C-alpha cells in the first residue's frame, strides 16, 4: 500500500535553460526511454508556442505537462509525466487542473488529449470522455482521443505560480 502524504506542490511555467533541460529529461525518461526511443523524441513542432508547466516539491521537478492551442476554442494537453516514485500522489491531477485553468483563461472551450490506455481512468476521473481510438504510439502503445469542456472552469485567478497543499 502506497504511503499517503500531503505534498506541498508548486506548479509554475519553466524559466531558463537548466529548468527546460530537466523538464525535457523527465519527459524523455518517463514517456520515451522505456520504449527505446531516442532523445529529442519527447519534443514536437509546438514547443515554442506552448505553455510548459512543471510541478516542484521542495525544489525538485517531479511532474511536467504541456498545453498548446489547436484553435482559439480548443487547447491540447500533451507530454504529461510524473516521476514514478510520485505517481498516485496528486501530482498529475494538480498539473492537469492548472493546465485546464490556463486553457479556459485563454478562451478555450475544450481541452483534448491523446491518452495512453493505461491513463484513461486517470483522465476519466478528471472529467474527460473518450471520443475514439487515436492510434498506436511506437506501434505498441494504444492511445485514445479524449476531451473535456473547460469553458465554465474560469476562475479569475491570476496566472503565475500556484501552490497546492
């Protein structure tokens, strides 16, 4: 049974080359390395225009997620990754809520994502619905297209670091 801890998490945008290097390393180690994918495979053509968030615990980056816009009304979340030792402790949910908040604050009515089959339950728990099969990543990892309406989750909170206990 996993020890239940109240984590004091800080979610904020990445700043500086060192923070981005750590961010991309976490994305690669969790999402690409286990399938023998090359470094740089954790990046795509939307990096420069995206919102990159990190989740820190006591100064250590333990979770990442990215948001980009497909249109003014539709945002897409990609590259959600949490250090394996912190899975199931609220890190992913904290990141997801902040990415959704930022999408809604920027005018998006809906957030879409392609979830690994193993993560469908996580996203369904957070209000996403499955739209259909999205394909196989690396010819072996089933992904499902999912969506959530976020237009009503505008909070009026300012953008910037978010602290969660």
